[in-house]
C-alpha cells in the first residue's frame, strides 16, 4: 500500500510539473509572438531620415531612406540562402548627401559572382537599420586581408571601411546582380511551441510509465 501511495503521489507531482512547464512555454510563446508582431510592424513602417546618432537598441529595425553614393570598396560576408545556395552578403560604404560615411548591406550574390564588378556611384536606398548579432563561440575568425567574413560585425566592419558603425539593410535593389535580403523576423528565436509540446509529451510519458508501475505493484500485491 505504501508503494502505491508513493507511486500515485509521484504520478500527480510529475504530471503537474511537466504540464506546468508546458503551460509556461505557451505563455512564453504568446509573449514572443507579441514581440515579433511589434518588430514586423516597425520594419514595415514608413521610412524616415537617418538619425543623427542611431542607437543600436532604440533604432534597431528602424526604416530609413538615404541618398548618396556607394564607394568602390566592399566586404563579403559568407552566407547560405535557402533558395539560392551559398554566397555572400555585400557590405559597401555609402556616403550620404550630408557627407556621412555609413555602411549598406546591398544583399546576396552567389559564390561564382565573388570577383565580379558591381555598380557604384549615386543611389537612393530604402531599408532598415540593423546591428546583427551573428558571432558566437563557433564563428571562425574573419580573414580581413582576404575579404572573407563570417559574421556581420558592425563595429569591426566599420573600422575596416572607415565608416560610422551604422548598417542599413537595403530593402530595394541597388544593383541588378545583387539580390536584396531585407530585414525580417526569421532570425528571432522562437521555439516555445516546440518546447511546450516536448513538456506535454513528457507529461504523457510520465503518466504511462508511472501508471504501469502502479499496475505492477497492485498485481504483485494481489
């Protein structure tokens, strides 16, 4: 009898814990979906002028319009596109009409276009400010001399290009050979539904396993 009581208590306690964690993840999912909706609304807002001193937190995803000219230098960041395969993001210096030197992520080129010439000179661009956080412990060290970059490190790229640490992700085409890769929310981490389903599966498994243990105890006790 004592074993049955202990097993029953474990069943209830374990079930409550796992279901509680699943519900918590569903609450986190609702919270994260709200954040994503806010980001998407900000990305799609009407563009405005480039702020005088953009802030990486307050101005992240801010839509802007800029006019000026591309400089000849560019940095190539290795990426892989789901639709187009491996290639590079083209990061180029951009001198605004006010004389500011910033950076523009012009978009994607395939690997075979690495050495191709790209248009420079006057341009008008609509896009979004962004400070990507792409570097982690497994990111290779950039080969600055060979122009092989593995993350869009805004501060580091700005130092190499002699520009402000300001990056505009172009939403429109700046060159027929470059595919724009506008800012979106695909990189925002949101696996809370997956985590919730995992906890609920644990709860179901716990009920089955503990229920089976109870059945065996009762069978032994006749």
